[in-house]
């Protein structure tokens, strides 16, 4: 008497079902972008106009930099809550230097170097002085916010920004903002580093288990400090974009960019490499958030709806990221 082959067929169907569900989850963000495009194109007659799409692609350079900066601490298993305040402080310093007629090229280098220095300080506080990343970066963020108000006397600093910086922050080429082209170049470099170099694998190894990474011969302390330094450097680039785009600096600018940046990175976990922070997923999530913010503003949402949207997206992103991480661990 032979046994019917029912169970193998059932296993096969379950495997196919799990694969289909995984594919659906992975491309859900892309599908949602398409849905939002369709909805907002009907809800607002100006959404699909060339001027609106061009403006959209000009203004996203700064949020993209903050999201890329946030990736570095997250990959090594830590947070940097100072990034928004850091960007605002760097922009204020740049605006003050512009008023002193510092050349644009030197001004940009100073801002980027300042970002790297501030990131390095965060790394020293967290890694060498062993202060909790949450406490250390929150404290430095508050300090930088106070210094921004002190330098500017609580006022918007405007004027003296060179044409070169304005072209970077506000100009466009082929309908896409110059800052976006630079950010895309950064994305390609970061993708290669994280996906195809030993350095990227070492960063991920530290995030998986610092103790195991150390036993494997990785200089965990140096790489953790370098992660914070890179986050600060990229934030400095974002500060250059912000100064060029706005033609000045507001001491209150920057802090509001932190939550959308983390939301983008957490949402990116569901795309390309589920369970891991990655560049491609972050870029897709940035597009989703940009389309959502732009479309909601065009249909006339009340002023309190945008932070509500930020909070909800961040909450959903963290829940999805946690779920993906658990599933990856179970599948290992």
C-alpha cells in the first residue's frame, strides 16, 4: 500500500505562498508610491505639473542627506539624535561666514569639515567615554541648537550666499535638482561601500554583534567612531544644500528633519535587503515620503497634519522593521 504524496505538495504550496508574500512585502513601498501618484494627480491639478515635480526634486537633497547620515549609526546598532540640530547649526555657521564674504568653495569645505568634526565628537562621547548614544547625541543636539540661536541671536541670517552655492542648492539640471544629482552620486558610493567592500561588511558585523566582530579581528571602536564621523560629514553636505537652497539659515531649521529621516531608513528595511538598513530601500522610502508630503500640502491639509503624518509613518516603519528583523533571524 503506497502513501499518497499529499504532504510534499502541501509543503510546496506553502513555500510558494511564503515567497509570494515576501515579494509583496518587499515591493509594497514601490506600489504605494504609484498609488499616491495616482491619487494626488486626481486630487490636485497641480501635482503632476512640471513646476511642482521640479520643485519636489530640488528640495529633497537635504532630507536625503539626513537619511543617509542616520544610516551609519543605525547600521552599527546605535542612534544619532543630534543630526537635525547639527544641520541647523552648520547652516547657521555657513550663513554667518557668507555674511563675512567667505568664498563659496571655502565656505562649503568649512561646513563639511565642521560636520565631520561634530560627528567625530559624538563618536568620542559614545565610544571612548562610554556615554549612551541616546544621551550623548541628544545632549550635543540641544547644545548645537542653543549655539545656533546664540550665533544668530534667534534671527534668520540672510544674504551674502554665493551664486555657486545657490546653484547647488536651488538650481537644476534636466529637471532634477543639482543637490539631488549629488545625493544620487552619494547613494551609488554608499551602496558600493555597504554592499561590496569589507568595510561595509564590518559595519554590519558590528551592528549584528560588536563582541563577535571584535573577536573576528575588527577594530570595532575605530569603526564606530568613523560611523559617527561619516554621519556628521554627510550632514555637513546637507547643510551646504540647505544654505544654497534657502539663501540663508534659520536657527529653528533642521530639527524637524530628523523624524522623516529615521522613518525613511526604517521603511527601507523592507526593500532590497529585508531586515538590514540599506541604501536602495532608503532611497525608495525617501521618494515615498516626499510624494506624500508634497501631495498632502497641495490638497490643503491643516498645519498639524504633517507632524502627525511624520509620527504615524515612523511608528509604522519601526513596526515593519522590527518584524522584518525577527523574520530574518528566524530564517537563519
